[in-house]
């Protein structure tokens, strides 16, 4: 049987222990509060810091320094980030301006180059003093056998089939088809083209045939002929199609086979066919007279 009095005594003992522990905690808090007040009073008396305050300052100083540096680093990072953002915006603006200036510079360079090219061609026309019509290249036929150019001059300008196309560097080709405002020119390096040519130094004659991108090949030149690399090849003027003395190219290779009686002669064109932008069409004197008479008759009829 449980002793009720013993249980009561145990509860009373536990209650006293709990009250004693609470009292001890309150006393400890009060003691610490008094110590803190004494430390604060001691640190301010006489305008000097006390020992405990100095110890607390030594303990809190590194932490305060760390947080201060952290705050300053954050501020500096913020400033640098904002400055970097502004620099990126400025760089983007400068990049756009630079692209614009580059585009303008390309236009100015192209205009300057075109102006110099046209000036040299006009000076060539004045120097040679031949009846010619300047035409601009507007198209190209890339087929291998019939390599042709389309120019913006036609029968309305006095162009007829058979006229010679040339530049200041040399022969370009021959007009093979004419419309009212446009003409087709067969290039001299087309495999279907053949021109009577002559070695300017030795006056040796041959037939210059087109070889496409390889340039020309000079045929029917005997092995004992005086031909060497670097010799100039010009038109012979036979047949009345091409005037004599117009530059065609330069000998780039001479080879003599054991068999056969002719040399193998490769010729580098004087004209860069891949970069043609404009050219001259040689107008015949007869065609100029006919055009002048037709214009006169039209004016008289009016």
C-alpha cells in the first residue's frame, strides 16, 4: 500500500528544489546586472575606459572591423558594378558608331577607287584617240564554252555585232549579240574564242585560243620560233575584226614536245576578266557616220 504521506513529502521537496533553482537564477541575473552596471560606471569615471571595457573592446574590435570591411566591400562592389554597367553601355554605343564609320569608310574607299579607275580609263581613251563607247557590266554568263558579259549599251547607242570590247589593259572580247539597250560580249578567254595574234618582240604569228580560267593558249607557233616567257602578245590585225597592236597578254610558259612541230605556249591575260566593271566598245568610223546621218535626218524631219 502506497504511503500517501510519503508522496506528499516528495512533492513538497520537489517544489522547494524548483523554487530554490528559480531563486538561484534570479540571483545570478541580478549579480550579472550589477556587474554590468559597475563596469559601465567604472569605464566612464574620470573619462577613461575601464579594464573590462577594454577587454570587451578587444573582443568586439575584430568583429566590428570585419563587418566594416564587409560593408565597404559591398559599397565598392556596388559602385564598380554600376560603373561597369555604364562602361558596357558606352562600349556598345562606341561599337555601333565604329560600325557606322567603317561602313562609311568602305563607301568612301569604293568611291575613291572607282573614281581613279574611271579617270585612268578616260585618260586612256583620250590618249589612244579612238571612237569608243563606255559600257558598264551588268551581268555575266558563267558557262564554260560561251563565257559572256552583258553590258548596258545596245543598238540605240550605235553598237553592232562584231565590235571589239577592250579596256586600257587590253582586249576583253567581241560583241556577239545586240538588243536595243543591251549587248552580249563573248570574252576573249572563252574556249570558243580565237584571235589572230603576234609575238610583239619577234613578230611571230599564231592563233590565240581561250582556255577559260587558265587564260590563253597560243597555237601554231613553230619550234624554231623566238618565243620566251615574258614576251607580250598583241593582236595581229588580220581579218579586220581586231585592230592591230592591242595587248592580249604575256607568255607565262613555253614547252616543246618531242613530237610535233609546234610549241605549247601558255599566255596570261592582260585583263582580269573576273573583276571587270566597265569597258569600251570600239565604234567603227562607218557606224559613226551612219549614226550621225540618221540623227541629222531625224532632226530635219522634225
